[in-house]
């Protein structure tokens, strides 16, 4: 008979059972400890020990304890000094202790399963080494789990133990051959975690997703497509806000700074991230910005108050420095320049285009040459202002006012260069009362003279509602579809054959309601603002936003992750110190690398889960992109927090024969994040088991995970 064996973290309700089982086994049965009249056995480091419990339904089978290094004490301290073995002081190990199983379950897989799980738990908490006292007669089980004797034997009561140690890195690569156990994956279950894999060992079955019959499916066919991916879908944003520019991309004097003051460690990460169009210089900043302040000799540039972020702007970094940064950021990096239509207007916009793009022979173009930039910058993509509907925007305008100004500016710029691409400001957020009406009024004025309309959206978890947060892409999908509908409605009214596309030039996860943990004073230069630290949960939601952009590649031509460095960013830095990747870095980088080609039409058939904000939402959010080489990459998110999700993809009309890679971003701790001290705490990992047989891809998606499956 099959049974479902689950592993979880012990609850307070398990403590009495743990102490009673310890007494039965280690006092009454083995004689390791004296019998206690209470029938319970505990010790002084129980409060520092985490227990993992194996159970079948309500029946508890066994447990294992782990004492972390930060407890600064081990049970081994009773038998050895810290210098013997030196691994206790050199490696800061987790100690695996008191592995104990109920008598009737000892002939099953329970003990080796617990032994395998313990190092995995330590690894999930940045542990590198484990130590243990293994009973001599059970040594084979410890060896099978990757531990090795250190040459010391200790005795406790009537029982002899070998002292063992091992690297947690060895454990995931091993199967417990002595019991016939394959490796298995770590997943979460709210505050607990579980390990699932189909095991048939002496009558015990550890269930996997198939036991829950939670399977998501879709079909892809090259004859059914969404459209080609514009490379500019993988754009980003550099604003003079906080430390995005100063001590972010630009820090003369930093150990890695080049001759232009650009941090080469950041440049390496930017290239790895794979960004294309980079919007500059704002953002709210641009509505008070005078572009002339950021050109010419650096020593002669004025310092100004930036009223948008209540900071002081030094103007040490301006247009020429930005273009230099782009040339070094990678072959696909291109400028997306925002114009100030808040406090300035048509003349200043025309002047900037002439300065930047005209070859020479005029006062403004010759001024650029005199400033050291002989060749024109050739900026093709221009934003006609920023968030002009927002009450927070310097120079906010009504839709009628902005529509007329944007149309007049667009016509003036096209008189200089008819081939410019122009972006009109759409709504700053879908939730604004003016949404859709703003677009309709603005586009009635600008439809024939602009190429794109902008969208901005940010998402965050509120009031602990994680299920709704994981479904944020539902709102993003609706936002895109509603703006498309509004554009097409205006086009129909104007009887235009033109189709506008969208520029989703600000999007991200942003915790706007959280207080700033860093002290900041008004008019400070490059203060620490909006330096959100992203978790695994944030990265999974971020992944759904990337998928949403790809799913609408037919109408979303440009998208800019806001922002690039330090400010709600995938890349973080410390002044004079390191640069590192946030958790959100990885979904973007993988999508930019593997999401080039044509998006295939994906219609998901998946189980749903309830949310307070969006109702029932599919557990699976996915898309697929076919590359020029014929290969297909599937991007998929399992929104479910508790269980794996089986994925089945029918591949029609595609000459594919193998799974090249299944990569996942997931973690036992949904709050896990990367920091300067642990910059690689969260990274994508390889997932085994995906198959492509008879034209069907089958894979298991870990709970709350971002997945990339590459097929050839």
C-alpha cells in the first residue's frame, strides 16, 4: 500500500512528541541517556535547534535536528573541544543531531530521507558545511548522504558515535544508494517546507505533483503567433534620482572606475542583464530639468535644486556622459531621451534635438562639437514629457493642454527630422480616475504625429495579501489591453489606417508604501532613495510581468524596467564597494537572452486559485518564444505557494527533440534575498526531470517559481 510521506518544519505542537520519542529511543531503548521519570528527554540547546519532522498525514514518523552556527554551541561541545575537529571553528557548520525514527518505521525510507533533507535545509540558509554524530551501526546511511568520518569516535552512555562532516554541495548531487532513493527537490508550504518525489522504497511513497493531479497545459504551433519581439522590449531607465547615476553607474575614484568615471563592475552587470533602450534623464526629474545644465565642461556646470525628489543635482553627469555610458553598455544599448514639457516647451525640445542630432554648421550643433562630441548622437526615440497627468508632476497639465502641446512639439521635431520616433504620455497608472479618458483626449490631438503611447505601472504586496500580489500580471494584462482598445478606438474615429504601439516605459515591483530605512535630508546630493531589496517572491512576480510584456509583443514595442541601478533596481552598489545582482536581475537577463524571436500564441489551461483582488487566477502564467534557429524557449511561473505544478506543452509543427535546459528561480525561504554579504544567496538552479517525448514537453514547476525551459 502506498503512503504519502511529507517533511515539514516542526511546530510548537510537535515538541512534546519529540521529547517523548527521544526519551523512548535514546534513554529507554539505547541507554545513551538515563531514564527520566517524566518520560521526556530534552537538552540545553533545544531552543537553538530547528527540527524537521517526517509525517504521514497526522502520523508523525521521525525527526532530525539542526543547530545553526549562529547558536554558537553544539551538542558536540560535550565531547570534543572546538579544535577537534577543526571543522567546528573553520567552517561554521550546521550540526545535524538526534535523528530519530519511530520503531515501526525504521525499515522504511524515513531515516535516510531525513538524513538527506537536513543538509538541504542548511544549504537553503547559506550553510556550506554540516557535522554530525552518527551511530556506528548506521554509518552507511551517513556515508550515502555524503558525510565522511573525521577520524574521531565518541561515546555517549552505551552508544558509540562517529564524528562526521561534509559539504552541503555534495548532497544534492547524491542519491542515497543504500536505500534506492533518488534525489528530490525542496519546496515550500507556507511557514513550513516539504520535500516531494515519487519514491517506492519498502512500501513508502513520497508524493509529487502528480498525486494532486494539478497539471497545467497549453499548445504551441508556429502557425499561431503573437508577433516578433522588438529588442527594445528589454529596455531600462536611468533617472537622476537617488543613487542611480551617482555612485551607481558613475563614481570617479571607485576602484573599478574607468577613464570616464564609469564603474566597470556595474557595466559588466549591465551587459549581462542585456538591456537595450535606456530612458533618460527622467522620470519626474525631467519636468524641471534644463538640458543645457548637463553639457559642456563639467567644472562649469551649475548645481540646481531638483524639486521632484527634493535633492541637489550637481550635473556632473549629463548627455555626453550618458551617451558614453551607452557605448560601453553593450551593442544593443540605445538612448530613449525624455523631453521636459512640464516647465519648458517646444523651443527647448527643438534645441535639444538640434544639439544632439544635427551634424554641424549651426550654433547648437557646433556647440556639441566644441564640447568634444564631433559626431551627432543620432537619438531616434524621444518621450514627449513624463506623466503629465500626475498631480505630483511639475507642470502638470490637463489632457487637453498636454495633447495640444505634445502635438505641436511632435510636429516641430518632425520638421527637423521626420524619422524620429515619438512617445506621447499615457496615464501614469491604471487606477487614476482620468485613465482611458486621458488617452482618448491626448490621442485625438496626437494620433497621427506620434508612434507610441506610454504606460507606467508598479506592483507591491499590500496587507500581507501575497496571493493577490502573485497575480499582479492580471492587472498588467488588463492595462495593456485597455490602452490598446483605447488607441484603436481613437484610430477608428479618425478613420486612420495607422496602428499605434505601446511604450511601457516604467514598470517594476516597487514598495511605495514602505518607509525609507535610510535617513535622508532635503536637498541632499544623491541620497539613498527607493533602494528596495527584492526577495524571491518579488522575483517571481517580476517574472510574470516580463511574461506579460512578451505575451503582448504585437503591441508593446518598447518597455523600460525602472530603474537600472540602486533605485528599485536589479543591480545594487555600495559607494566605494561592491556591485551585486538582486533577485529580479535573473528573470530579466534570461528573458533578454532567450526571449528573442517570435512569440507563440499561448492559451493556458490551468487550475486556478482564489485571490481577494482578482478572483480566481490560473496557477500558471506562461509564454513561449521561437528563436531564429528554430528553438523554442518556454517562460513559465507557478504562482502556487504550496505545491509543485506539472506542466505539459503540446508542440505542434515544431522540429524539436530535446530539453536543453530547465532553469528555475525558487527558494525554500520566500523572503530570501541577495545582499553585499551574500550576493549569490539567490540564483537560478538547474532542475532535473523535464522530458520531451512524442511532441510533448513535461516538466514539474516548483512552488512559487520562475522557470525557463529551452528546447531544441
